C-alpha cells in the first residue's frame, strides 16, 4: 500500500475508487455514491478508455481522435476537480478506435490481449490502495465490451470483496426491469436504491461537465430510469452488491 493510501485509510476509513470505462460513466450511474463518500476521504476516479473518436455520427473519423480525446479528458478533469476527486486516465482506446461501428468486429485474439493489458493496468491501480478499498464498477447490463472488460478485470482482481456495481446509464433505462434484475441475480448480486431526489439538480450540474458526450435523449433516459426506480416516490440511483 502506498503512503498516500495508508494516510487516507488511517484518517477516515477505506478509500473509494470509481472505475469509469469512459468519461461520464460515473457521473451518469454512480453520482450519489460519489457524493456519498465520507468526509475526509478523497475519492479516486479511474477513467479507463480515455481515447476516442466517437462524436455520435457515422462514419467515425479516426483522424479526429486527438481533438475528441483532448476535449473529453478536459471535461473529465473539470468534473473531478469540482467534486474533489483524484483522477487517473489510463489512456486505453475505446471501441470507436479499435473496431469502428459498421466495420469488422473486434477479433477475439485482440480482445483477449486487451483484457490482459487492462488487467495489468488495473492491478497497478489497486496496488496503490488498501485491501479494504471500496471499488465501484459498471454492472454491464449494456453488454458494451468496454464496460464488461472493466467490470470483469476488477472482479477478477478483487473477487467480491468491497466491489459495488452501478447501473450502466443511459443503457439501463431501456431493458425491462425484470431483465436487469435477472441479469444481476445471475452475477450473485442484490440491489440497493439510493434516493437522489434532493440531489437531482446537483447531478444535472455534474452531468453538464460532459456536454460533448450527452446526446439529446440521454438526460431524459437517465431521468426516466431514476423515476422508474423511485416508483412514484422520487428519483433513485441503484447499486448492486453480493447477495447475502
């Protein structure tokens, strides 16, 4: 454990490490958890796939990768700074650069090699925090390969100890609720809803840091999911942990 990690643990409890496959994923799906980190503990935000050329139009233009990546990393830095979080960019290329939409699928061998590199990078991150650190990862309901790679790497490195899964948004807004629950139960997870009714204006401000990454339907989908979870009593985010 690093001296910095030891100091954090001794001062206020275990570290909280948020693994975000792309810039904006934590703001979308784990905002209440981020704001809920106990005072005195500085959360760490780890953005894994921070290189991209995705601009919500097809075909993608790989020559735009530098401009797009720079813009999104800048948004990520401003979000982290505004929320008092340490930020780590791991610099992996996302699917728009590895296997552009409309092209050939990513070869299995390339995915396996990527999974190995990613696991080594995340192992280095986790070596800098205590074994008691709480790690937040996407649930993977979207089946987005980048989300699954991050989830599975952390799960392999940590097992079920201290791992919290957050709903992938806006993807989780679309499947039926029972489909999401069945998917999570197959992973041995049970849900916990976090009331974000009072936090909703703050969450919208947090998401505004990622203006270049929000499609017109993103915020309505996120709100619809929050209202569905709130079941008429407000707005909620949901996390999942190992079922008792």
